[in-house]
């Protein structure tokens, strides 16, 4: 683990503790400040093109969703993957694409939301010519929230 | 129930069915399109000032969170209330305020997120001079996701 990743893990752990404390009877809210945790780049193993992730909040005891904003530059997209406990996407900016295996490539605009059920193989990203940002709300099961698969080929990445 | 509210309820019910179907073994994603459900105004009983709500997705079997964007004009705010199963807020635009009972009024900016634990009495809204929009992710327990209480007085609405 590099230094940046370690700092991020520590920050998220600290957030997680505050978070949990808020749920164990404390009569207060927990505020996760923008910029408190660093952005990270979508790793080349799991993404094509330039992608960066801004954490919003970590998984807590309640609901076990974590949230992050994911920013896709034009042409960038995730690899195929599944979520063991499902994932919501809320598009906040731009125009992008998503596809569940065997289904059509669907175009997404700001204000659209997507529910990807547990175990459904999908990908999501920008279009070849437009950037897209979405909030990802990813549920956790047994400490795991994603299983990465093969890249989306150039042939698959079209509509 | 007026006609508009009835249409909205029907739309949300339809979304809910599609949503549930996606979770019962279907190998596909559910897309909730921006504009598919109408905006509604924050009712005067529970809000001061001009507030409108844009639904994102209804509560599903998974996680039982619903999501909506809530838009507060300057000076507008919710009444005091609690959430039986908790609520996340993700600020998407502008600057606003929130307070948990007994705590300070906290200022919120775009990119900030808030976790309000189950049963914590809070309010949220714009500042007197700036608008604020946030996504509200509200968990449901026994079919209920909010209990409304008294209005936030002019004396409480300051920082």
C-alpha cells in the first residue's frame, strides 16, 4: 500500500469510527466534510481512461452503504463487475452510458438514477465524447462491495 | 389526496414494482429517469419558505433507502423532525445549515455529507441568504421514514 492509499484508509477508518459512534446512542449528527478524504484515481486494472473518485461517506452500521462521487472523463469507463449487495448510481453531471450483461447500452443524464441488483454484471462510464459524474451508493455484504471482472472492449463500448 | 399527489404516488408505486422486480432474480438494472416523477412542494406544515422535492428513487427491498433531491430557496428550512431509521444528506449545490437538537448550527457546502442517526431530532435547510440543494437518502422502518415535529423558530434559525 502506498503512502497516499494508507492515509486514505486511515481517514476512512477515522470517519467510520465517528460514524459508528453516531449510531451507538449519540444524540448528534456526523458530518463528512468535502475534502476531508483525498480523491483517488480509478486504478488501471479496473478502469479504462481517466477516472477519479471523491469519497462522500464510508459504510456504517446503518444500511451498510458507502458513497462516493465518481468522475469519468470522456471515453473512460469501469471494467465489467458485480456488486454482491447491489449499487445505486445517481448521475450528477454530464452524459454517460451503462450496460447490464445481455442488455442494451443505456444513456444516462444528470438526475437519472440506476439500481443494479446484487450479482448483476454491469459497467458504467462516460460516453466517448462527454464526461459523466455519478454518486455511487454501494452496499456491503460480508465486508465486500465489488467483484472486478474483465475490461469493457472497444467493440462493447459503443451504442 | 389531490390529483397531483395521487399521480406521484402511482408513479412511485410503479417505480417500486419495477424496482422490486429487479431484485427478485432479474438480471437487469432498473433506471429511474429524471423527470419521470413530478417535483412536489415541501408542504407548509413541515417547511418554512419555498422548498421543492425531486424524487430520485423509491425505497426498494434492498437497504430500504429512498432518495430525492431537496431544493431549499434562501431562508427556507424543514421543521424539526426525526427519522426512525436514519438519514444521509449529500449537499449537491449551494450553502445551507443543519442542526441536531442541543448541538450547534453547522454550515454545509456542496460535497459535504451528513449522517443523522435514527431518532436524532434535527432540521436542515438553506441559509437566510443562500439556496441549498441536497440529496436525502432516507431509510424506512416499518413503512415509516420521518416523524414531523414543531417548526424551527426565527430565534433558532440563526448562527
